[in-house]
């Protein structure tokens, strides 16, 4: 007699799996990657390759030889971490900085907690913040390396727009005066190409293209990026309306720094973000607020990495107390 | 400079005193009076919190022991008789000695004995499988082989044998806490007296189908043929619902039933290896 | 915007391959196996004995309690035996086995095709006919229909909702009856409205069956009180609570019944059975069943007598294909896997589906990546990832607080999980245990 399969319902499964999702994230990162490679040439390629290979390699070594468990590098999650970390570093970073960051990201932030799905903090951001604190000079060196593709384009920028503003304000200039000094700070420039910043921050448009892809493929829900951007816009808008000479306008705040990269790719990391739509809104608002507080009142010019990490630590609490909208609002008594 | 240090010391000391006072007041307000004997009894217990005694944990069991009139029916399977004697002595109560017990798996439906009729493809859990259907063999009673008992055992005393697909009890580690009995949805596992020198006999099958049906599903099934009942000199074996059961209180371990069983459903544990009949004849000659 | 339910849901591929095959009458076999447990509640009690002659439509078992139903013979012949017989899950159920001999029907059953439009029966007569005909809900749960049509004292229904959603992939039996017997179904709905004493009736059909919607709507003038609503395609639209939400925007309270939201939901197949019982005097002993699969030679819809063995149904579409790995009674989302191919069909059997290993074998489980997709697709607003964890740890109090008892076991969570975790397998066990605890708790 034929032996049939027997299992509880349902008997079919959607084509989705973890690997497919991770590949989708990489595809969504592709436009930004291409723009970076165009601008930063070999150094961008080098950073991305070192990041992806090191992350996958470290995960493999730890699973195979240290934990002696099943090796799960084929799910591509380590590769995504590596690429994201590369996109979060300055383009002139040396390869060994990337290597060190990747080891910390996977070895410390991911595997010590038990691997995929168990970590509290976004591994790529832990790697970045580790490097930022340990190598502050290298991590704020925004010199632009040579690129074969970009021959002839002026590449004089040595600081990020946010740092320029922060510095200028500290010297007693108004926002308008600073803006006039640096023609690179026009919105048009920032939307398409913004040299001065991390590898992945070059083009806001390329990042938004990635967001559209992720939304269309239903990899992420819009809640987190939308609430982060809205909160930043509202918060900075209030200050800007009060005093436009001391505070930058909302659009400037959204387009500069790592806000787009962070809200689209870093804050939406499944493992470290809330499970419910309501939780995602709280998380997004929290990230937006902390980012703006650090930008305006902190000593760092940019704060989204810290904001996301701080909110990561609140996620378990959000998951515990913020429940989804239940189908039945009332319970039948008796 | 020195005033700064003084102020600091003063402030911190004041804060410390204030907090200590708060702690003291709260501790006094919410103090719960407890019988000191509960702590003593709990200290005697093994602290495994396995639930084998029927209480939620060792402390709960200690509370019940202190409150109880007599200790009849109160037994910590992990600590066994020595611990219960100490508990009884501390509480000034009498306790009768209980026979040590051990978990036995009443199914011999190994992968060889019991051909599979379907392939189970759900969560690896006997509970899930039992809720779904009668099992992946022709036997509706036997072990489902997903290992819920092994997961439930707090003492790592049960392991699934990958070759037979059946659980194996490590009798050194087994404390007869009964967690496996509760975890098995088919009721395959039974707590039985360990027996003198750990020797015991039991019917390793609970299939209630008629002989032919049971035998077709599993070559080691009890077919209710009554042979064991007939040979038993102590009336220790009964057949009910087509399946034999040996009463361990009556069994004197003569092993006649095991010899008579045509399917090998009666299992003997820890006996010296039986010599084949011809060899015995030769020896006598 | 087409109507649908608010929370969650998934969009599995349709696979309605048998939608174009007209209903054919399945040949009567030599032997049928009629189970005594074809409904929710206590098994029916046989009133025939071995050797008795029975006719088609003759009452052979009567209800053995309040929650039970009548069972009628689906063939004419001799009772061969009454014995425990394995159902599709391999569990033994008391079964009347009948050796078929000819096809002699009970007198009084109207076997013509004439549509009897005029309703002469009173409310009480309709309910009695439904009970006497052994009608049970044909949507899957097999709840005795006469009980559902008798709201408990103090409760009143505002709406009768007819479920023609057929949201499960592959199934086409409801589609076919709506297409081929639309007026009969509408009369059945009207009969149930009279039994319930309601004046409003909504008939929900998913938009992927435009021909069925058109067929029902052509009788709009004759049945103005029944509104046929085209629903957006989304699984599990055919779930009672989801259908009520989609059609009238009301939410059934937790632990409540549809009647608590003022609605009674009946499947369109049940409506047809009610029509046949009341207007044609024909008890429920046959129904339309889809026999399908991508790997079977044919995909057909049959009018099938209750008690037909599943392997005989497969023979009619070319036998069990070599590639077949799983047989399912019902749809792929909520149907039951068949362990015993010799098991017989029951009243609520709606389909026999054949799937290949590639389509159905569960993939390797990986780690939960906390993507929250299970939360997103849960139509009851629960957190399956959490319930799964709690159920595995047997944390009953936490499970109750997280409302595992609201789970409708639709399978959206397991269907969608990218880590292939068997969420519902464990949740189902936890839910059963929690419901047992809730039932044993004294009512306030």
C-alpha cells in the first residue's frame, strides 16, 4: 500500500521563506549600491565585499566550530548585515575597519544572543556604533576616495551637511548663512547625489526606490519608515517655525544624514522591531524623537543609529504590552 | 575641597538611611507569618520541582506535608523513602515505606515490529499527532514516537532510540515522578514497582484490538491468547479488552508467562540471560 | 471598493481547475459505509439491524440527544453489518454498512427537476422537516442546522447570511451548485428566513465566481429580499465571523456565537439541502463533491451518495496518480489529511483533493525571524508566534490571557510563516486545552 503524507492543516504554504526575504532586501539595496560604486569606485566595492564575506564567514565559523550547531549561512541574513554595515561606513574607511566592524556585528551583536531571531540590537548598527566610538577620527573622515567612474566631478566635500550646520551654528552663524557658504546643500543635490556621508547615503532617490521595492514585495510594512519620517518632520518643523535662523527645516532634516537609510533599512530589521502595527508606530515615533533630540542638543551631529539602538532595547517591552487590534472587542459574558 | 567631600558623604548617608527606612517599613507592612517547619521540610526535599508528588513544586509539597494530618499518600518520588522518613521525623508523623517505582514503556512497536502505514509530516509532538489521527501505523494504541515523554522528563531519564523509534527509560536516573505518564497522550507509559534487584516483568503492549487485527499491525502485539494467564501459578496475569496485564503486587517473577508468550509481548528486565533449552539439557547430562 | 473582512487574511493561489466541469451523478456502488458521527455532537443511534432491507432516503439512525442529527440511507439494499469502521483519520466510528441492491427510493420523495417555488410550510413545519431530514451545516463544521435556526431564548437574529464565498483554493462544489441550481438555493434561503423570522438576507459570493453571481442575480426580481453581494477575494472569507464582518460589519464577541451579533450564517450547500428537504421531501443523503488535484487525470464535480469510499471517488478521476503524496478531504487550508483511503464520505464532505509532494511536503523549519507576518495575517488579531511559544511550554493561563480561545484555526499563520514554523499545530493543541479548562470552570 502507498504511504501517504499526513499532517495537520493547512496543507499548502506560501512561496515565502527567510532566504527569499533576505534576497529581496539585497535587491532593494541594489540602487544605492550602484550609486555608491559609481561615486566611490573601488573603495565602495571593497567595503561591501569585505563586509558580506566577513559576516558570512564569521557566522559560519561560530556555528560550525564554536557552537557546533547547524550552519545557517544560506539564509543570507549575515550577508545582509555585512552589506548594511558597509553602507553605514564612510567611503574612505580602510578594509580592516570593515573587517573589525563585521566581526563585532556578527560575533558580538548576533551570535552571542543565539543567532538569527534572538538578537536584541540590530547587528549592523552595533558594528557601526562600536567603530564610531572606538575610531572616532576614521569614522568621521568624509574624504572621498578616487573613483574610475567619477573622473572630473568635483569632490572637495570634507564633512557631512549635518556636521557643517552644527559647526556653523556653534560659531554663531545662522542657518541661511551656512547654507549660502556651501552650495552642495541644495535640496536638489541631496535628493540625487549627496557626497559627504556614509557609503549608502549618497542618493536619497535610490534609497526611496529601495523602499518602494520592499513595500511592493510586502517585505516590510510602511508603518516604521513613515512614522519615523513624519515624527522628524513634525518635530523639526515646530522648531523651524519658531526660529528658522537656528533650526533647519523639515525637508533638510529628512534628506540629510542617515535618516532615509536608517528608517528604510535599519529600523525595519524584523528581529529588532516590534511585531504589531501599533508597536511599530510607537517604535517609529521613538526613533524620530530621539534622532532629533541628538541632532539638536547632542554632541554628535547625527543620531539615528543611537536612536534605533535605544528603541531596539524597548522592543521586547513593546511586544509584551502592545497587543494587535483584536477581532472581538468585547467578550461575551457568562 | 573638604567641604565638597563632607557634603557628598552626608547626602549619600542621608539617602542610604532614608531608603533603608523605607525598605524596613515596607518589609514590616507586608510581612507574612509562616510556619518555620515549611522551610525545614523544604530544605529536606530534593528541590527538583518536578511535580512528581502532585504539588506544583517542592515548597508547595512542603506546605501540604506540614498541614496534613497524616502523611499517607504523600510521597516524594525523587527523594524516595529516605527523604520521606526525614520529613516524617521533622514533623513528628508516621510514614509507611513505599516500594520504589520506575517508568516502563508498554509498547514494543519498533520500526521493525510495526510497519508504518503513512508518513507523519506535522510538528514533532505526540500531542499534535494524537489530536490529528490514530497514528502512522496500523496500531491505534501504541507509541507515536515523537518523543513528548523525553521532552517532559526533568531528569533526562528518557531518550528516543532512533533505531526502534521507541523511548528508552534509564532506570538509574528515573525517579518515577510521572511527568512522562502525563505527557503521553496514548497512555503507553506506566509506573511500576522496580522489583527485587530491579527485576520485573510486564506486558509491553496495550493494543485492545482483537488478536488478528493487533498481530497484523504489529508483530510484537499482545493478542490476548490467554496463554500467560493459564501458566501463571500466582494468578497475577489478567486479560481484559484483548490485552494482558501483570499485577506487580502478585507477580513472583517466575517468568513462565514470558516463556509462554507467542509474540514476545511480555518483557523481562534485569534477569540473568536465559540459556537456550538444549544447552540446559546438555548441562544436566 | 468591494467588501471584505477587516483584519488579516492571505491570498493563496486559486487553483479552481474543476470550476468548468458540470455536476455529474456518481454511479451507485455495491457497498456503502454510513458513519453514525457525521455531525457535531453525540453519534446517531441506528434503528435498523443486520439483514434489514432499506430504501434510498429511509431513516436508519435517529438522534441520540439534543445535539445530534438523523441519518438516512443513501442507497437501497440490505444492512450487511453495524460495526466500528475506521474514518479518514483511522479512528473507529460506529458505521452502518449496506450492500446495495437496485436503487429503490422511499415513496414521497419528489425526484423531478421541477422547481417548487411556493412555500406552504409554516415556520414550525420547516424546522421539523430540516431536523427530520438530518441536515447539518455543509460548510465544514457539520453543526445540526435546525439547532442553528432556533436561536436561544432572548437572542434575536436580524440577518440570515448565506455563505457562497468558497474561499478555499481548489474547491468548486459550491460554485457549481450556485451556477446550476441558483433558484433552488434562493428558495432554500427564503425557507430559512421564514424559519428564523428575519426579513433581511445577504448572500456573499467571492468575486472570482462572476458567473455564479450573475446566475443568482438573474432572480433578483423574484427574490428581492435576498441581496447577492460580491466580495473581494481573500481567505478566510468563508469563516463565519469573517463573513459577518465582511457583509454587515458586525463583530461576533469573543467566545460568542454569530447570533450574538444578530446573524445566522448558513452555507449555500445547506440552503440547497433545505430546499430539497422542505419542497421536495428529500432527506440529506447526497451532496456535491469536487474531486480534484493538479496531478489527477481529471478534475470533476460529482453528486455523490453519503458513504462512498474515498478510493472509489479517486478511481472516477483516473485513480491515485504516481506523483500523489497527500489526500485531503476538503480544501488545502482547513481540510483533513486522509490517513485511511478506505474511509467513506460523510454529509459534509465537500472535496477530495490530491496534492503532490512538491505542493504539500513541509519545508525545513528555520529560526523565527520575528517578522510579524503571522500577526499581520491573523484574521482574529492574535499573535500566533507568541501563542506557539506558550502552547509549546503548556502555559495555559498565559494562553488564555493572549486569547488562544479566539483562534479559528484558519491556518493563515502557518501558511505565511517564512521560517516554516508549525505555528497552528501547536496552537491547536493549546487552544483545545484552554477551552477544556474554560468549560470546566463554573459559570458566574
